[in-house]
C-alpha cells in the first residue's frame, strides 16, 4: 500500500539560470525549473519567445552561455552542459529522445521504416537482425502503423504516419526524458487528435517525463501537467496547466488565452 | 627510358615528404583517414591519382613495381600507370606478384598470398564508408571520433530487409583493430578476409577526396555483420575455365551473342602461373600449344 504512494521527490531534470544570447539579442534568459519523473511540462509562447532556443539548450543541440542543466543519470546527477560530448551523445540516444516538428528532420528519409526504428537499437549495440526487426514491428504496432509497411520508406507515408514513425524511432530504446518541438505542428486537426491520444497513452504507460514546446494551447491542455509561459526570452508565468489556463495572472498569458478561437 | 627532366617518381621531394608523413600517421592509427594535400596528377581523377601519389612517395630506385586493375596486369589503367612510373622513376616492373615489392591495385587483392616487406597500394574513390548514409562530413568525422558506428549496420539492415541477405558485394565495410570503420576501397567482399593479418603493409590513397589511410602488417580487420546474418565472402560458383582453379575470384566473360560465356580468374598473373605449371580448365589448352585466352 505504501509503495503505491511512494512518489519520487527528486527531480529528473533540474535547470538553473539557463541563458543563451545570440550576439546582443536574448535567446532565453535566466530560466530555472525542475522536472520530476513522470511529469509532462509544456512550454508555450509566441514565435520568437525563446522556447525553441530553450529546448535546444536543454537537449544539448546548443551550448548555453550560462546556467546548469542537471540530469539525474543512472549514476547520480550530472550537469549535461559540462559533460564530455561523447557522453552527452550517448545519453541522447539512450536516456533522451527528441521529436522534431518536421519528421524530415528526425527521420532518415532514404531508409525503410524498420531501419529508422532499428537505428537507435543498432547504435547501442544491437547486432541481431531478427531481434531488431521484431522490436521494430512491435513498435510500429504501438504507433498504429501496419506491420506490412515496415519495409516502406518514410517518403511513402502520410504526414501523420511520418510523425508517428518518428515517435516510435525515438521511444524504442525506452528513454526517460522526451523533448518534443511542436509535435503536432503541420498536421490537420483529426490527425492531431489521434497523435495526441497516442502520445498521452505512451507517456502514461511508459512513465515518461516530457518537455513539450508548442504554441497550441489545446495540446498542453491535453498533455501537460505543468505549464511555463515565455515571452521575449523570459519565463513570465508558470504553474499547473489548468490553473494557468483558467486563471492567467500575467497580462501576456491573459492575452494568449483570450486569443484562442472558440468554435 | 627514364626522362631526367622529371624528379624521381614525378612528384617533388617536399610533396613526397608530406605524403610520407600522412602515410606514417595512417600506419600509426590504423583505419583513420589522414587528410593530405593531394596534388594534380597528369591523369584524370578516377584513374588512381591517390594510389599513384602514395606509390610515388613509397618508391625507391631498387623497387620492383606491379600494377593491377581489377586483377589484370594488361588493362589500360594498369598499363598506363606502369608506363608512367617506368618513364618517371625508371624502376623495374613485373607482372609476378611474388617478385614485386610495391603493388598498386584497383579493385582487387592478388590471389597469391603477400609476404613481409611488400606494400600493397589501393586506389580509393570514396574513402568515407558512412558517406551515403550521412552526407555531412562534419558529422561523419564526429561519428568516427566518438565511435558511433550504429549507422553502418543500418545499411546492412536495409540490405537484408530488401534482399533477404547482405547484398553489399564490394566496398564491404570493415572494422580495423576494433576501432575505426573503414571502406576497403571497391574490392569484392571475397577479398575482405585477405585484409586481416596480412604480412604486407596496405596503404589506401584517395586523390580527389585527399585522404590516406593504412592497415599495417598483422592488423585484425573484421567485416561487419549481424549475429544471425554472418559475413560471407562470395564468388561465382564455378572453376576457372582456363586454369581450373576453384578458389580464385572469377570474371564472367561473354564470348558471343548466343549466351556463350566463360569464367576466368580475374587475377591474370595467378591464372598464368597455374597454367604454366600444367593446370588446365574446362575450356583451356596447355600453354605450349598457344595462347588460349
């Protein structure tokens, strides 16, 4: 009985004073937050508010000018900004996953769906063709892609399928932290809804922590536990998703919430 | 025959020195692609400008040179390069693998086992094994640096998924001494086992791409594969029609437009030597009765 309620109170990711400048312009400034295991954090804001810069710094694609990104690895907390590149890249293909807005950035378009899903397995030492293929089929099933499409190139897939394939490719190694950059951007609403459903299921089922960058408030309403609102590189408001969306305090958040079209 | 208006072996001494430094670094780090300042050579790219520069840097007046192209000593490419070094270096040339001290080759490793002291120089068109999977040179260098070679297996995976077996038949990727993944130049995968633990020094030169790499003597070279799809060297399932050899790599020669064909050793020196010592294949005649080829 006690085990059920034993919540892990140590953060998985702890960000302190993260700052990135582009020359004299601010990318993002003095961002700090904690992300706990199993928690989904949404980052919203208008274009140019620094949310993508922040995500790139967190995922190690860009080096921040200041600040710490402390990730709880299997052998204790480590600052990923200062760790060796080899180690960071190894982590990026085991413990982390990155879902790009455009599946073309995250997939190898010239390689079959099975090869795309299998790449991370082979990157961490998978050398048994049968096992890799079985795992790829299993994951294609989980993201609702028919098993007989395994040898097709992503080019032959629709936009929604490409995005689901990208998710399968990222989650196959069982990461603990997923970064998503506008995962539903560019998809039509019904496909978006299915993808969100799928993501929500996978996140809950695998107990993933996720950071989702988006400008779509409906996406964070569905997926995120907590919300961070950014403007001009600064975090202007953060709190529980429902609390921020239903009772916005900052004038920019109020504007953002009231800008959503009601159908 | 030597034209004394050329420096020995065509290249100037400073260039040869620069190439030798690259070769030494390549030997010190087996399988690592060393950049070098490749020179314009008096032949087009694709004809072996990299191999020629490496050979020029290794040649001494006492050397005996053999040049082969697809195993043959008598094709245009081989004849031209041999003549080039006869004119510019005045070195002795031979067609016999055992008598040569330097062998420049395109697309084959001689059938006759190499011995200590010999140098085998490969002509390499594209030195980067990851090129067609990852076009960014900055990224492939990073992958070599950090030993991230999972992508190489993606290529083999694609082969099996499409063809049921690893269909890559030439330029089959290898891992050198447990560290660098290397493109062994477009030799047939039949030759891959000969790369490993060879007593000869193997040098690879890519002229257009400006890279030199090396496999020093007695270095372990392993062909990449999957546990359930192991590496298999392949050749045409025939014996040589001229010399009857069953263990050599074969060329298929179309003899007429009625579907006639014959299989002959791609290594001409190997075939000649066998025929001279009395071996006769299905379509061959004894050497003394005239040239059957």
